[in-house]
C-alpha cells in the first residue's frame, strides 16, 4: 500500500506540474482573472497577429503605448516623482540654509505637506526646478537610480519600484511576445522614468516618452556634458500625449493603455477612424483594500471623461478589484 | 575529353561560387575597399561585441547614430528636402496667384534659384512654412511618400532615394547584425525622413531624430488629427544634436557617423571621456567624378573643424574616392 500510495502521489504531482506548465503556456496573463477583460485583450492580440486574417497588423505597425503613473505603477497619495523631489530637497537642504525661511522649502523640511500642496502649481514648479535642473543629465540619472534602489512608499513600505502592477507587466510581456513594441507615454518626467524603466518594465530609454525640461550642451574643461535647465521643453500630458507620440514615435499606436483623463486624448486619437483595428484600455482604480479606489473626484489621476465615454469608444475599463488576481509585482 | 572538360568547368564554377559565398560571409562590407578605414570599423565592431573582451559593450548600450544629408545620401547641389519644398510650392501655385508677385515664391516659379538662395534664412523659413505646415501630419507624410517614389535628381537623373550610399547601407546592416540599434540624427526634417527611412535604410520612424515643427492635436467633426504648425519645435543641428540624442534616445551612442561641422558636437560628445570604447566617423566628400568633392568652403555640408580635429579625437575620416568601391545603391 505504501508503495502504491507513493507511486500514486508521484503520479499526481507529475500530473499537477504538467497541468500547471500547460496552464502557464496557455495563459499568458496568469494574474488576470478569467472574464471579459482578459478575453478581450487575448482576442485582440490573437486577431491582430494572425497573418492572413482580416485584422492582421504588420509587425512594423504593432505599436503599444502605456501611460505610467496609475497605469503601470501606483500614483497615490502623491505621484512617486514628487516623493523623489521632496527627498532630493531634504538631502540638499544643508547647502541651502535660506530654505528654512522660504516656502515651499520651509514646509517640506518641516514635513508640513498640507502647506506644500497648498502652494499649488507655483510651489510645484519651484520644487521641480530645484530638484530636477542645474545638474548634468548624468548626475540626475545617477540620483534617480540611487533613489529607486532604496526608497520606500509611506503606506505600503514597499520599494516604489515593486509597486508596479503584475498584471500590466504580464500584458507588456504578452504584447512583446507577439512582436508589439511597447512604449511609455507619461505626463511624468522622461528623465525620471528612463533610468529604471529598462530593468523594471523591460522598456529601453528610447521607448520612454514623457514630459521634459530643456537641456544645454556645453564643454567644460574639455569635458562635454548636457546640463538640465529649469525650463519646460515639452508637457506630455492631455493633448500633449498624441503630439508626443507623433514627435517621438511617428506612428499611430494600435494598443493604448491609460488610467486618467490625462490619457483621454491619446486614447481618442489611437482608436478613432484608424486604419487598423485598435484597442483602448483604462485601468480603473476600484480596490481600496489592495491598492486605492478613486476616479471622478480625485486630484491625482482624475478619471471622469474616460469613464463617461468608454462605451462610446469601445475602450476596455479594467476593474482592478474584479479583474486582477494580484496587484503588485512583489 | 568533352566530358572531362565539362566536369572540370563545373568543378571550377562550383569552387568559384563557394569562394564568392565565403567572401560575402567573411566580408560584411563588400563596397568598401580593403584598407585602414574598413579595418578600423571591423576591428571596432568585433571588439565591442566580443563577450568577455576588454572592450565589450552590452547589447542594450549598442547605440549607433548617423547624420543623414551627406552621410547616408547626397546633399548637393542643395539638400534634397529643399528640392521637395520647391516642388511642393510649384504644385500649390495655382491656388496662390499672389505668389507671382511675392518673393521668394516668384523666383521659385520662374526657376530663378539664384534669387531664391539670395533670400537667405528669411526666404528659407517662408518656403518651409508654406510647404511643411498647415496640414495634417498624415497629409504631409503622404506627400513625402509620393514625392520620394518618383522625384529625380537634376544632375544624376536618379531617384533621390537611390542616391543613398551603398557602403553606408552595408555599415548600417553590419552594425545591426551585431545587435547595434541604428538611429538617424539629422538636421533635416524628422517628418520628411520618416516616411521612407524604413524602406530605404531599414530604420523605423521611432529611430529617426531630426528637426521638427510644432504640432497641434485637434478634433474636427469627430475626427482627431495632428496639424503641423509653422513654428519651429526643435533644431537638431550642431549643439542640438547631442541634445536631441539625449531627449530622444536617452543613451550616449558608442558609434557616431557624420560628414559636416553640423555633426561636430555629437561626434565630440560621443567620443570624449566615455565609459565604453567609441567610434567617430566622418564621410569626406572627395570624389568629384562619382559624387561631389567639397569640404572647408562649401555652403552646404561645410567640413572644417571636423577635419582639423579628427586626428586629435581619433575620428576616422572616410575618403570617399579611395575607400568606396561603389557610391550609390543603384
């Protein structure tokens, strides 16, 4: 009996492993629950990559663009880039004694976020200028790399770079496995995302589009360098997103993913009167337990027009709570 | 005897074919004459792709950037984009009777190129505004595609798109075969190059960087579109080239090719105090019979600083006449 049981168990284990392997092979999106969202994405990718089919898209035109904040990683209670800026300012404070008496720096150093946020756009610009300019592109990139390796989110205690959505990582990989080129099109800073996007998302810097500051080339003591200037170059948000896609990619995407009304224009552009079948996706933050729940009234990631018009444009609204088995990568 | 001769000939033919095949296999740059230029490029690519070697460059960092006009195709007697602009204006003239009395349009319509060129930068800007703006990006792209299919060069009678340099096409393919990503970094218009770069150079639009105009997103009668505005967005020339490489690629190239002082800054930036072994290449136009011969005093493609400093920076100056077996693709 013992021997029989043993051999029976072994056989079951083998079968289970084989079953799991088959499932993984058959299921490119294991962190997505079965249902209409998952089915819609798989149907689309299958149809557009089926040579000879009516909806076939040639490899050269398989362009997929994704927003970053709130679409590929979390964005609450503040954009993570803002946490980075605040921590940079705190680190630089000893060299700037005058900040103790000047807003918004005073409030940042005192941890008074209410006053910081109350300063509006003017305060935000001052923060960005101090933390994102007047240094070489290489020095900035190094400071971002250093931060992303160690900085942790105030609520979850996770590394920010581990707060990327596992289901979206699988979608990116699934698209790439079908010869889609994946791009990021973010309202956030291009120079902030690029230093880690290759490691975290498998997306190289030249496929990361975002907002940017002006940059100046100069040669100092025989050493050529690029210096970040405190001046906006391009605002890659709202109507800027389709413009950014044109300027950087030069092709109309067939797959677009976003989560807020900042993504509305690129969703609209990529899915209206196109030459190919196209796919629009909106990540709807509905999970107040595992992540956050917000949409129409949120100051960050406001989603109103997108929800109102999703059915008109046939955009898939992903219900994070219902559609995602897992939220984060780790 | 007949049989013997036949079999002997057959054997020779077989040997010759085998020999040719081996040569092609062993020679990735068949249109380059043997010599130090060819050897330097092959040595560099071999060393930087030899895993475990001291000069190894990881695949993710194998970025190669090339200027377009005068580096990948001819640029005399005028930049080809200028011929395009002139032909567009001639085609639009019936809708603009006022042009008959206004410069530089009057001179263009009368074929008086001396007056056109005498108008300097102001005239050039007027020409670009009329021929490159106030239309959708898609309409502009279609007009470029249409032109490039049929337009011929006034001196050679060749299609412009056949006036790309065969040796440089081989270099692009050779780099790509060794997992280098090839980019164009041109002072010419990005929207002018992208519609044909994929077919002609094997370079997709998102790897073409160039000068650009501003673009506006708008929805007209429910149809979203991008409209080209008569306003400069980015001047990708001289010090703009390293800036453009940063903004669009986000990595420092290890292989850079140019032909004029407009490429000096990007050559300098990519080959000075770099983390990897790097390679700078300058195409020197020395062949007045098969192409053109010009450098220090040319108004188009002026090359002076580049020649003066090439040895200081260890840039390879390609002698078109001596180094190239063939000039054009066709």
